């Protein structure tokens, strides 16, 4: 049986699980790259997470600097990722001081907000102008309340999506048959996994142990999102 260890069986990174009227993207698996491709550059991603009420700075910031830095207590859950994390300290954001209601508006722009001033482009959108040709979506704005942190070159706030169901459909579902047909299927609480279960099972039989775990976690997370929709 072909197996990814033989190098004769490798998945394309754009491989989809397909079923009747449904296509489901896969997470990044080991079998999607050559075994000896350590030098292959992985795609770089940037995520900005805003904490509206701030943090206790004295507990949050790293107690030590340099390659052997120590995680602060609130960040210890990230310890297993320390090799790919670069802490940055000593930053100063003077225009955000004393502007409780405007802090989120200028957090990624650094602009001076007042009656005569307007906002400027946010850093995530500036980065998106460079990475957009390489990604399906230039950027994704998510929020649990609908407020966005992103601003375009004209200083206009970009809308954020707060509905996980909408995000799920945009990222993972291929609306064959039109939006109305897709909406009716979701309203019946059917799972997208039902349509791809056979192909997923066949793929699972050919994966290594690590990829099996990733696939299982991924499919579970997809179902959890569906249940919250």
C-alpha cells in the first residue's frame, strides 16, 4: 500500500476531501511535504489579539531577556512554543494613553485621534498588501462583539465577522448549488463531515501516527464549529 514514508505518496497542499456537493480543506500534514525538506520555508502568519481591559503589566511581561528568556506566569501556557516566539519589550504607545474608548481604534495604527485628525492604515492591513497575492483572503477580521481593529489606507474601519458559522462557511465550504441550498443544509443541522467521511477514513488509513492525530483533531474542531453555528 502506498505510504507517505515511501516518498511515492504525497498530498498536494491544496488537497480537498470531497463529497456530494461538499469540499473540505485539510490542515497542514507531514505527508504534504518531502521528509527531508527541513529547509523548506513555511508560510509566515501574523495574528493580532486585542485585550480590551489590558493586563497587569508587572505579571505579564517577561522577567528575563535573551535566548533563555523565562515565560511570565500568564504566558506559561505558551511554553511549548517558546522556540518560535520572539518576545518584544520596551514598546511605547503614547497616543493610546488616556483614550479608553479609542484605544482599540489606534492600537494597530498608532494614529493621533481627535476632532481634527483621522485614522491611518493599521499594521495588519499594511502587511496584507504584501502577502495578499499569496493567500486566498488578504486578511481575516474576527471579533466576538463585531468591533474591528483593522483600518484601510483611508483610515476607514474594516468590518469584522462575529458569527463563527459565517466564518466556517467562507473558509471551508464550497457553495455548490447556490447559497440557498447551502443554507438549507445547515439549517437541517447536517454535518459537512457526513459527505466526506468515506474519503477521510480512506486517507486516515494511509497517514502516519502524527498526521492521524492532526486529522482527528481537525475534524473534531470542524464539528464543534458546526454545533456552535
